[in-house]
């Protein structure tokens, strides 16, 4: 239907342009014709413009034989040297043409005709003014030309912003069944979100199934979650499954610099939706227009008017039967409360980061068109990627396929997938960065310090890999740790040991080189953030106990903390955080000093090899220390890790 309207409008524009073109062509042809054949510029005369007194003199001396009187006077003078020549002799015709004198009429000379009659021998011809020509040149042609220019300008504005009179029109993309190429089979790892959306699609397909018991179609569904978890993909899956018109638009498309344009676009969008009901309207990144209103006004007045119009359309006096509004955002905390209440967005669908099983299913979905080797174990890769979202996993599969293609292999192997995990987390190997011998020693001791601190504690994750090869992320080396199972809770002891591991790299530098470097900057940042969360959020501080001192802001983006305490308390929090870090640093130094021999030998081996596995690390560690019955002894190369110590 929409395509038919577009074709109809296009045909109308083509007809209008054709008519204008024909009209202008006819006008130009008439102008040329009148100049050549009606204006006296014939092929047998030359024309000259002369003064009125010269014209009178030529009448008196008898050289004029014909006078045409109209808007202007044309006087024809005989050529005394004219000879009879064949008409095909063009050159002679030009030489023997009569002369025509063009004279501007003088209104005061009312005796001109009488004077010509008295002179005798002069043919007097009156020229009637052409009404058609006056109308054509005086009225039609100017209006046609102006209309033609306006049509060109209108077409330009149509391409840029919906037309001169269509600035407030909605530019929503409309999809029909299976046009997106995505269905619920293409979405994995978000079973709860899929279940809620399947119900909505079923409601649109079979409304009587629900209305028979008095149920009403939810007016709106808000998809909330971190970036990359698949919110837009779920919306596309709904478009592929719904078998009803699906209008898709970004929140930023509504907001313009001109007040009222966004509200007009909202009205136009819902007007289209009502005409196509039942249908689904999807607004991506709705926080661009749905931000909480305040009393500031000013530059936000356009956005607030747009939001008010959206609220009115979603829950106004009219009943929008069959219109389902879906929206997606990763900043729900800034949305206006009027937008979130039931009756507008009745359902909030949380699209969280996938768990272990979800990551396995996502890897299978994204690898269905990729040739995989029989050795590929998706569960191992899923363990390696704890905390990764669907977009990360899709990128890993693609990077593994690219690596296999570069190495001229027809199938993706497990090693390709592992390398892809490291590529996404810490970047590619930076081959052009060559460290000096001393820097290599410092980096080696730093990374082995992390690994030893992990191996010497009970509540840590086994080491999978140690490397001192620089990466494009800026890391000069890192330690890869492998969880044996996915965890959703951490004990206080586990967090305290994680602080020790984070600061062990700096401790190794100070013990061996009696100085410190800038290489521990990221470690210190991570340790400080963890210690602050333990004090302000987790209630793990003896001094403050169960008192909550901070709240999370932008929980799906940067996950930062906003302190909710006085200045004196904030100072005391800083002191408590420093005390926890100092204690962790003291423990890490004690551990490394006790096992200094293992630190030296493993570091030397790492300098020689550049990259060693967890198994090699543990063989040297066990040989030197004789320690076997610790958690880290369970290291297996069948498991993978996601934590990287830089």
C-alpha cells in the first residue's frame, strides 16, 4: 500500500514536470516563430533602428514604399539595385534584400497616417496586437517558470527532510513479515525476554484467545539492558514473527532544533500506525526523547513537547486498538516516570548479559553459517567469555573465521576461537612494539607476581596463560585465569584475595627492582574500585558495617558510583579504602618474598618463552615449592578464563 502511494505520487510528479516542459517548449517555439516570421525579420530584409525624424525625412524623399503600424513602426525601403535572381542563390538573396527601418512610435504625432496618405505611393498596414502572445508572455510564461522553479526546490527539500510542507512527517521504516530476515530462532541466550515477546506476538495473531477471559493487549513493552545484549535484534525478530506491519524509528529521529517538529512526527507516526492496525511501533534508543522533564525548559522545550505528544498518543482519550509500542534503552534510570507507568509501557523486559548456557546457545546461533572443526567445544569458549554479551560473541566467531581464512584453512578450530577471545578482550599482538631487555624483565616479574598470588591463595581461579607479548589495548602482558564454574555471588574472602592478586604485580616490582613503574596503573584502578564497592555498597567494612554510602548510576553503561554521604563521611570512606589496599599490598609482598625462588625461576622461563601455559606454570611452581594440594593445582587446559591481569 505504501509503495503504491509512493508510485502514485511519483507518477503525478512526472506528469506535472512533463506538462511544464511541454508548455515551456511551446512558449519558446512561439517566441522564435513570432520573431522570425511575424516580427519582420524575414529572409528578404535587413532591419535597422532609426530616429523618428530620420523616418519622416525618408518619407519626404520618397524612398519608403510600405509602412506597418503596430506596437512599433516598420518602414520598408526599396533596394534600387535589386535584381531578379533564382531563389536558390542564397548569397545573392542576402545582397538584394529590402531594408527595414524600425521606429519607436511618438504618441504626439497624430497626423502620421494623414501625412502618409498625402505623400502617396505608400502602402499602409495596421498590425493588431496579439492577445495570445500578450497572455502567453505576460501571464502564462512567468507563472510557469516560477512554478517550475518551486517544483525543483520542493523536490530537493523532499530528499532532505520530507518536503517543504513535510518537515513534520514521520520517516519511520516499515517492515512486513520476514523482511528483516530475523526470527525468534535467531535469538539465543534471552529466554525470558523471548517468552514475553512471544506472548505479545501471539496476542496480535489470536486476540480472541485472550479477550475471551477479559485480558487486554499490553500497550507497550520496554526492552532494557546493557549495550550489545540483543535488544534491537529481539525487535527485528518480532518484526519477522508478527505478520503485521512493523514501524521502526530511532528516538533521535523525532527531536529537531525547531519546536513542534518532533511532536508533529509523533502524530504522523501514530496516524500511519492507526491506518495499519494491528501493528507494532518500535522506538530504538527512546532515552533520546524520553528523558525526565524538569523546570529548566529552554533548549529542552522541543524534546519535552515531543515527549508530551508521545505520552498523549500512548494513553490519550482515543483507544488505539491493535497498536503495540515497543522501545529499547540502556539508560532506564533517566526516563520520565510518566512514560514508565502501566498503561503506557506495561511490561519492562530485562535483556541481561547471558549466562553460561546462554553464551553456549549464542555461539551456536552465530556459528550456524560458519564451518566448524569437530574439535570445537563451545562450552569451553563460554567459560572463557564470562561477562560477554551477544555482540561480543558474534564478533569472536567472525574473528575466528577470519583467522582460519587467512591461514588458508576451510574450518574454524578451537585454537582460532581461543585466539579470537583474546583478540576481543585484550586486542591483537603488537608486533612492532619491541621492549628493551630491562623492560621485558620488569613485565615478566609483574605478570608472574599476579600468577603466584593467585596460585598461593585458596579462593582464586586457576591460571590458564601468562604472556609478556604486548597487545594493541596497551597491555604489555597479562595473566589469563579460568573459572571452573560460573558464579553469581562473591564472598568477602574472595574479594579480599582478588585485591591481593591485583596488587601483586606492583609488589613484585618493588621486591625485585627496589622501585616501581607505571605498569600497575590499571591494577591500582581496578583494586581501588573494588575496595570502594566493598565499603560503600557491599557492607564489608568493619567501620561502616551495613551502611549504604553510594548508589550505582548508569547501571547498564559505565556502572559508576554516586556517593550519598556527607563530606566527612566521604573522607572516612577514602581512609577505609586506603587501609584495605595497604593491607592487601602487605599480604602480596609477604607471599612473594616467601616464594622468591619460584618468582625468579618462573620469570626467567617466561622471558625466554614469552608465553607459557597454566600447566607449564604449575609444573615449575610445584617443582620448586613442593606445594600440590591447593586449588590452583586443578589447572586444566580444557578450561578457559576471562579475567585478565595487566
